[in-house]
C-alpha cells in the first residue's frame, strides 16, 4: 500500500542489505527518497527518517539521537535485527517512534510510515473520527479560537470491515481515559497499574515485550521480583478492564509480549493529533498557510491537556510530554502568525495567551501580544505585556528582554 502523496523520506545508515531493500520498495512505489550515511541539515527537509542497519548497533542508536537533535519533531523509524532487548529500550529512549525487524514485508513498512504521514479521511466537512469519539472527548473547555466558530466535523462511516469490530478509545492528552464501545473507565486502581496500561496502549499496534516493561518500570529490581511485580500489575489491569468489558479480554499475552486483543479496533487521540499535524505541515508546504489553517485547527482541537498530565516523573511520559507540548506550541505559533498577518488580532491574542500559559518565557510570543495590543490601540496593555515579559524572563531564565523586544517597547511607548 503506497503512500497517498509522494514525500521526502530519508534512509540513514551505512550501505546494507536492509537499507537497499527499503530504498528499493519506496522508489518502486514512486516515493521521493534519498540516502545518507549520517544525518545532517538535509534531514530537516524530510517528512520521516528511517535508520537502517542489518544489525542494530551503537552507530544506529547514535543516528537516532543525532536526528532528534536536528529536528525533535521528525518521526524516526529504526529498522534492523536486534541482538538484545536492551537495544529496543535504548532506541525508544533516544527518540525512535517505531522499531521494525528485517526481513520486512512491504505492507508492514508502508503501514508503519502511514502512521506518521497518512492524512485523515477527508470530506468537505471533515472526517469520520468524530462519531468514534466518546462524550468525554468533548466535555472539557471549548477549543475554538475565541472569535471564530468552534470546529465542527461531520462523521463519515469507517470501512465496514473496521466498523464491525468493538471500538477501544484512548485519551492520553490530558486525563488518561479508556472507553470500550462508549462505556468509560476513567479511574484505575493503583498508580503503576495505570502507567503500565498507558504504556502498552501508547505503543499499540506494536506488542510490548515483557522485558521492555520490566526495563521501563522495574529496572532497579532484581529479575524475579520485577517479573512478579509485572504479573501482579497485569492482573490488576485485567481486573480493572473487566469493569467495562466483563466478557471481553482487552489485554492479551502472546510470544512473551503484551498487546491489545486483535478483535478490537483502537482509536487514540494522540494518533489523531499527529495525523492532523503532519497533514497540516504538508498542506502548508504545498498550498500555503491559508489552506492549512483548518487542519492545524483540527490538530489543536485534540490537545486537551499535556500528555498523560497526571503521570509525572516517569522518564517515558516526560519525554513524550515534551514532544506533544512543543508540537502544540509550534501549531499555535503558526496559527498566531497567520492571524496576525490577516489582521485578526483578537484571535491571535487568545492563542498567544494559551501558549504563554504553558511557557511564559517565550519572548517572541510576548512580542506578538504587544504588537496585537498596539494594532488594537491598547497602549497600556501593550506596556503591561512588556513588563510581564521582563518579569517572566528574569524569574525563569535570569535574563533581560532582547533588542527586538526593547525596540518594540520603545515604539509603543512613543506612539
């Protein structure tokens, strides 16, 4: 199944049989690709990077780290034979979004890339996902821009072979919540129970090896104790899930791995967020920002809070939380820039304030707020915003506003 639109895909790594096979399949289906032995600035022009090696080694892991340093938002897929389960753990820790093992079936390869690049099913009004979302997706604050009408999306039916399956819905942006066919489980007994279930669902559709779970959650425990803790936790997860599925096994164990039962279809808000984010970037590059605004808005609408915001101080959630927050801020930055250029200053202000609620030390956002107030002839509010900026930078970073901010302040003060 080829990608719906050609896009730049980077194959990173030394020449190998695996890299040649992946490159051949992509070019065969008309995808725009290029190969490099090590990641450089050119990687920023890609939609996805694939690190290839016949056997995963330190060089492969270093490439993942290098790519993420160049562009933290770029999806990275690692392909290679694994000699140790620790390599999988380390790959994900360094920022890999998925890991595949050769010999590779082309369907698996394209399905993996699709998860990062495939646009949501489109219609003139929107997509079919709204009918799949339970009420708790829409109970929180309105995500409209403030003046513009809130996002309205009509539903299209999913494919019949998919619609016939029971639906497991997962919310990870904001509160962690699981729902099966509309019946919601919002509270699970035990912090570790909730964390392990969230991790397994986050990794879906990839099964999670029991050793990976032990490394993530009980790496400081002796092996026997860690395995016992995992067994107790999984038992507690299944007991909790029986509240919404008394006759259905949601979590299954096969080949030393935990995964969601194959007779369920899974919808995750994080996947929808990524889908619209990637689609919006491609639209902006190909058609301009005006054409991409609604798609950016759709991505923005799914961000109902930080990634698993109540699961703090866990390495895997902290790393992913940063990615989703930074991506959300980039989306709002693109929207605020657009609305400012179009003279829609109140909408721009509303979105800028949302950014500053998350990170008060973004000086360029303070500057945009000041400029909005100036355009709206609210000199006093513009000056107050400068003082807020100065205080935030001093308290948060121990620095003073930069030259551009000082110059804008002087321009406002003298006007």
